[in-house]
C-alpha cells in the first residue's frame, strides 16, 4: 500500500506500507479493507480518510496503477501482491 | 476483466471525471495535454515573444503546470520564454520545504527561478504575523499579501504575464465561496480565464477546465516531483469547507465542477447592482477598489500594533484608516512609524503600475507593459468620481514616489 499527496500524514507519515491481511473466509474487498485500515493503520483523524463506508471524496484510489473507478471500487476483490495507492487531492501546494 | 481504453482498446487506467471515458495511460496523456493546448489557443493565452512567469508553489498544480507549459511550448512552438516565480510567505515547516521542491523543479525543467519573500516585500513573515494576529484571520493576510507578492515579483522580473495553476475544482470552489459571501464583484470576475488586463499584470489560468483528479493522476503516472502538505496555519480556512463540498458533489455527479464554472460564466449582474470601482492604491499604486489597498491597510495595522485593522467590515476598516491618516497629519509622533511603513513599501514598489509617468527613469523591461497600464489607469481614474478632479495632483505624488522606487530598481540586479 502506498500513500501520497498528503494521505501519508495520516498513516505514520510513511508512504509505503507492506500489509498482511488476516485470513478470512470470504475474499477481502476494498469495502472490508477500509474499516480494517481505520482500526489497524490510521494514526490520526480518521474523518480525513474515511467517510461513511468509503474513502473521503477527494482521495484517489488506484489498484495496480489503475483508477479504482474502473475496478469496481468497494466491491473489488483484493488479490495477493496487489498494489493499492491512496492519493489525497485535498492538500494544497 | 479489465476495462478497455475507449480509444485504442488497450487496458484502461483511469476514468475521466469530465467525460466518463475510460482511457489508457497514453491516451490520457494525449487528451490531457491536447485539452490544455486547446484552452491556451482558444483563449489566446500566450503570444509569441512573451515572457511568462509560472506561479510555482511546489504543489501538484504548479508542478504539473510548469511541466505542461514547457512541453507544449516545445511541441507547438508557442515561442514564449518561461520562468518560475515563487512566493516565500515565511512559514517554517511548510513553505521552506515546498520551496526545496521548486528548486528541484528548476533543475528538472531547466527553467529560471525567482523566489520573492513576504519578508523582503512587507517586512513581515507569516510566522511573525500569526504571532500578532493568531490563527483566526491569518489566511486573510496571507491571501491579500500573496496576490500582490506574485504581481510584484513578476514586475521585478519584467515578465508580460503570470500563469497560475488554478484548476477547475479551485474555480468551482471560488464560485461557491463568492455566492456564499455575496461577493458579486468577485463572482463576476472569478471565472475569467484571464484577469488583470485592466491594471496589474495579466494573469491566466491554463488549467481552468482541468480537473484536479486528472492533474494528480498525470503527476502520479509521470512521476512528477511535487510537495504536498497542509499549510500548518490553514485548518481554519473557509475554503476548506467549500472544497469538501465540491468534492462531495463531484462524487455524485462528476460534471458538477464544470457545470458550476459554467454557471459562474453565464451569470449576468443586474445593472442596478453597484460594483466596486477599480482604481489604484494611493499609497503603493497597486490596483484597488479603495483609496488605500487592503495590503497597505493590513500592513499599517501590523506596523502600528493594531493587527486587526483590515479584517472584518470594510466601512469600519476604512473609518479606522481615515482616523489614522488624520492623526498622521496632526501628530508628528506617528511620522516615524509612517516613514518606516513607506520605506518598507518603497522597497516593494519598483514595479509600480504608474512607473511610466517617469518614463526616462523606468525600467526598460517594464516600460512597455507599464505604459499600457498607466493609460488605462488614467482613463479609469478620470471616470472614477472619487478621482474626477484629482488626476493631475495624484500623478504628481506618484512621480515623486516613483523616483524613489526607480533608484532602488537601478541598483537591483535580477539574476535567475
């Protein structure tokens, strides 16, 4: 998992995180992943990352370098070794 | 099953918010670059032989702008000279880091860079201002000062215009903010792709129709080096709320951003609505709708230990200013303060709009553009009731000021 555009500030100020998800009976989807990230990875101000059950509008998500809007968004089933990138556009420059 | 590119059938990498098209990387680059080229040519933003300063903050928008402008200038032979211009507000832990990014961009894109600081312009860094004013209205100071700083830096460089990285999302936000504030004057101006043609340096926004999402995606795929952090003072900013609102709306209907801009462009203001008359500040010569511009009022407040001057209701602020000015006339004790203000201002005003009144002394590089400004300023001045009878008088004062400024200019060596 990669965080940039300011999103890394909420995740220990680290841009790259290697994540091992615990085994689960049903496949992991992004919808399952987000609350898991909130509980296990988010260091501060979860409202700046999560809104309802999805990411806050203005945070771009890429799965294996493709826009998640093309991959089914929350319903995408995560595969082993997937690269998931979160880029905030909400931070100024 | 991966979605295919609508154009070339390769595997798609993003969905364009504006059109809903799925595109692969290469087709996205092409569409993104060509759209900006079309914006530039349709609106005649650039003219051969011009020097254009790119307002560079080190953030995503200006980094991509610098990259794209250079790329398109080479590809389509615009024939413009590009320079990077950065403003250093003096915010430790924020701007010093982002300026490092701009310095890297300078090398990466092989463009000259000029950094102009609040400290050298105004005698105050934002850190020092925040110490005085606190965290509530500091963004007002910063915004007012930054606008002038970019213009003054650009005049120092002798450029013909400024290009800024304001994108479609930013402009939509501004429309919403101006509606919420009832600021009709700004509401009418804020969607213009080029502003400032009637006074200060022209400014243009090549990204006016470019979505923030696409700028960020472009920077990500192209691996462009940009800096992103929240300004350490900005969490209270009003814009943040407008920004969140726009993003929420975009999520539901992506075309909303372009639609809000379109609404702003199509608004017509009733004739009865009184619009502020744009003149020039009698103290620094910068374009202003009041006798003394907001930056000068704010600076006066800071220097006199009344930092709240310039914040809040305009009539209140003007009354205070007038009181102060009359005090200045009668009380010699305050003259030293004024002198320090004037000297602070004089170092900043080399590029004053009125410089051509003293044309033999004005900077060659500025002469041509200043000339045009002074003509429009003069005619505006005569149309303006407040100045109707004072043109001659005012020019006199200005010439006196300019003489001082030009001496400074002569000493100043501008090196990139």
